[in-house]
C-alpha cells in the first residue's frame, strides 16, 4: 500500500495534466478576446488597452525554458521589429507555474529578457488565469488579434511558421501571412494551425 499510493498520486497528476492539454477550451476564430493586466519584466502592468495606436496584437504564450521557444526567440524579435510600427506589436505571456518550472520564475524572465534584449513586452500570467481563457496549451502558442469596433477579434491561432528547427528552411509563414492579410484588408488564408511546443506547466 505504501508503494501504491505515491504511484496513484503521480498517475492522477499525469491524468490531470493530460486531460487539461486535450480538453482545454478557449477562444475560436472570430471570438472577441478580453483584455488583461499582467506584470511586465520592467515591473509595470501591461494591458492591450495600453497600445492606443495598435491595429492588432501578436499575443504569444511563451517562456524561458522550452527549447521550441528558444528556437523561435529571434523570430519573435524579428516579428516585433517588423510589425510593431505597422500597428501589430508582439506581447509575450509566460503562463508556466514557477514551482513546477523554476527556470520560468519572474526573476528568470527578467534575466532572459535582458540577455536577449527583447524589444517587446514579456509579461507573467502569475495567477494562470489568462492562458485558459485563450485556450493556450503550448509554448509557443500564437493568438493574432485584430482591433475592431466590437473589440479585439481573434483572427489566427497556432504556430508561427512550419519549421521550428531552422528559420532558413521555413516554407509557410503562417503568422506573417495572417498579419499581411489583415493589413491589406483581406481574408486570412489559414486561420488555424497546430501549435508545436512544450506543454504549459500548471
């Protein structure tokens, strides 16, 4: 019995994480995303409403420790540098529980942001309330929002592109294609793709 209880407990934890990953719900294309107020690495609170000149938002659920995120960090920086002045800033949100992933603590976020010289906001979903609203299950997981009269409408959900391993080998730039379509008042060609990355630590 002493052996079985820890095994049963571990199984329950695994089942909970697996169930969340598979059955999580959140925004769908066309939904209006609610705003948030999360602490940035500079200590200030950040919300979508702060970006008064924005035409939309590139919301990326991210972290420090996932190798998929690390592979995409330079591309995230490039995306912000390319689209921020055109009205589409990157906002990276770390949803991980630092008790389960110490490398994703707020202090480590500040270190990572400084080391990489992130030009975008890198905020902490400390209470883990925002990522379930969005339905994010991975890092990185992208949600492209368009600012409209009725609110911030979800226009694209999924991956940044089709090759996390090698930026030079990318054939489909899903996110950029979606942003370019919005900027040109056209329909987004591909609205959803599968997010490839690490599971969120809850």
